[in-house]
């Protein structure tokens, strides 16, 4: 059922590339309802993988499980070749959750929220170091929100709040980016801005896992697509050519060379 | 004769100051997690602790701390598990706590007045051992709430993200509950168990009328709480009223004073917030002539950035100069 694209053993490929995410025979149950069944997924270093599927297919659950946010019922799950329960190297992971609409009870500035991205690198009871502040600054710059850093998160529009969440993950300076539906409720221009932000990171060798409804503007970045249907992986291979799930077939398409995506600059569209 | 010449007043002021600072420090995290009434719930449960202390002859402060911590953890457990029936479960815990307290106090032969001292505070009867207990516990809460602010903030703001940065979310949630429980019992002698939640929440509500950031809110709320607590004790000395109620009324007065300022600030912010830069092809009305008024920095109409130009808000319209005419955006 699953095309054997991950036929070679993990960490092989000349012995130099480790695996970033490795799920073997993963089953995940939410409230006694099996949500994910028989998941076998290997994401290697430097890959950009899209997790596709319709609503309720389990794609968000898959990445939240991979990050240890939801416990697995069965299976072996590893992050950076370490079993999930022993994994402590969290500064290698940057997570961008879906845009949350409810803001918290107490106001928080943009810089404070982005600063939370540095927690995996900070020591208890010690203030932020220079490197931390610089990372926050760079992250805000790359989503073009540096001038809003002292504003309350709630003063920003939905698209801008999403950029804050992206900046928070960038501030981690991780090896692995995990983005949950960065195109849900986000306008096209902002999605293009995110592509622009991710492009140099991908070029520099970052691993990216993106949950998507459809590839949309992210298509140019994607190396590989994993399609979930009803909690099972039904496809793992080159991204569907037309970027649309509706006309998706379960056989391989030769990868289209994408060089005509309009290059629009940054976020200010 | 100044109030500072009275030994009991000095003790009361010390206890009030530390309580006043510690309560909003924890309260900020509770409000952040939308658990503003958690302090109230713990206060109700602590009544049982007081009763147990009276019954067993132990110091009611320590039995109250113990029972309040158990109650705080119970509330945290309910919060973590039950999403839907959470408030009903909390209500059961609250009423069980206060009913149990009244019952146990009765069994211990305690009078209504004994319980009254804990329900509404009795700061003037605080002896010097009590004061040092209060100060030590409050100082510990202030230290943790301040020192672990980055972690606690992250956990309260976005629990899942905090977990992905390696923060042990459950440990910090438990810590928040324990800090809340300790604060409630500390404040029991100053404002009383029924009013403690006000001292935890009201200064935070006041602070966030004027602040935009979390750290600023935290510090401002702590300062406001300290001021209200000290001022409340002093006021109650001169006009001979219950200090606990005075403290809470002063804290509320602060909120009432800050609220109009806060609404004004928020209104101005809303008016000046940039319009979303839209598609230029969006339909807009072209007003063919200039209307005898030149918009500028000092024309009095709010100037709001809109993409690459400025709209002037003008009697419900958005005017933007475009060559020799105005566009209505």
C-alpha cells in the first residue's frame, strides 16, 4: 500500500545522513479512537516533506505525535535517532503550531512570545544572553516584524500573529522545522512570505516537515509528499504534480521542475 | 502618635506588604491561563485545612497549606484531564471544601468568630512567628514567580510549544498550583480566604489596562498589590474597619481609576491601527474633485497607514489623495 520509497535502511545513504524523524509501525489512539494506524515514516536530514490529507485524516496528529505532544499507543518513534522518550535535544526542533485565535488572558509583547523560542537554550534563573537577544532580533527581522516587537500580540492581525509563531520557531535556530497547516486561514501573500523565509533555511540544509491541505505556494520547496487518508499513509513519494489532492493518483509522477514560481519579495505584499 | 509606634501595626504592615506583592505575582499566571478563579477555589478548600488544624490542635496555617496544596493539585488535575466538565468538577471541589471546613470547625468546638478570622482575615492578631512564616513563604513565591518567569510564561502562553522547547510542562503546572496554594494560605491572615482571590486577580486586571507586555504586567501588578495591601492596613487603622476588605476595596478602586485610561488607550490604538494593505484592484469610489480641505499631519483627522499610502478617517470615510482627486477606500 505504501510505495517503498524508504526501502533503504535509515542512516544508510553512505553512512553520513542520519534520520531526523523515524516512525516504525506507529499506532496512535485518541480517546480510544484509533487515529493513526501502521505509520512507517522516515524523514532524513535536509528533506522537505509535505504531509497531505483531508480534514480528519490525522496529519496534524502525526506531527504532534512525532514531537511527543501526543503519546503513541504502539510503535517505535525516534527524533534525531533518539527514542522519543529519551530525547532532550529540543534546541534542534522548531515547531510552528496552527494559528491560535484565542489570545491569552494577560497581554504579551511580540518579542516576549518570540523569546519563548530560546527556552531550550537558556539556563534556569539566568537572564537572556546576548546570543538569545540576537536570535530573537534576527527571527523578527526575517518575518518583517521587528518594528512591532513591543506591541501586544493581540494588536496584530491574524496573518501577523502567525508570523510571530514562525519567528518563535526561527528563534530556536533549529535543524528541524515542523509547521502545522501554515496555509490554514493565512492569506496567499503571507504564504508566499513564509516560502521566502524558508527558502534560505532549506538551502542551508534544514529539514522541514509541513502539514498542508494542498501544496499551494509551498510546492517549490517540497521534495516529497506523504498522503494520509483515514489515519493511514496511502502515498509516500514525489509531490503530486498539480499540487492538488483532489486529483491525486497513487502512482508516481515525474517531479516537475519548478522554476517559474513568481519570486516576490518578502512579506510586504 | 503614629501607627508605626504600635508593634502590631508594624507586624501587620510587613505581612501585608509581602502578601500584597506575592498574590498578584501568582495571580498573573492564573489570569494568563484563564484560571482567575482558581485562587478562590483553593481558598474554599483551605477552609477545610483550617478546620482540621483547629480539630487536631495543629497550627491552622500549616494544615491549611497542606490541604490547599492538595486542593490546588486536584484542580490542576481536573484542568488537565476534563475539558468539558471541568467547571462542574471545580464547583464540587469548592463547595466540598467550604462545607467540610465549617463542619470540621464545628466538631472542633470552634466558634463562628474563630472561622471568621480566617475567612476575612485578622491581621491585627498576627503574632511575630506568624509574620516570619508569612514573609518567608511569600518571599519564596515571589522568588519563584520572578525567577522562573520565562518558563512559567511559556507554559501558560502555549503549553504545546513550551513542551517542544523541552520545558517540563507538568512540573511547572504543579509548581503554579503549589504557589497559588501557598499564596492563598499566606494571604489568609491578611485579607482572608474569601477575599484572597481578589488580591491575586484585581491588581493584574488593573495593570493590563495600561500594559502591553507580560513582564511589565507582572511587575506592575506586584507593585499595585503591595501598595493596596499597605494602604489598606493603614486606612483600616485610622477608620477602624476590617483591613482585608479595605485592601480589596482599594485594589478595586485602582481598577476603576485605570479602566477609563485603558479604554482610551485601546480606542486610540484601534483608530490608528493600519488598515490591511489590500489588493489595489479592489473596488473603491473615486471622488472626482478635491474637497477644499487638505489632509495633513495636523488636520485633526486620524491618519492611518494603508499599504503604501495614508488614509484619513473622515466622518466614517477613508480618504486617500490620488493625483487630483480623492479615493474613498
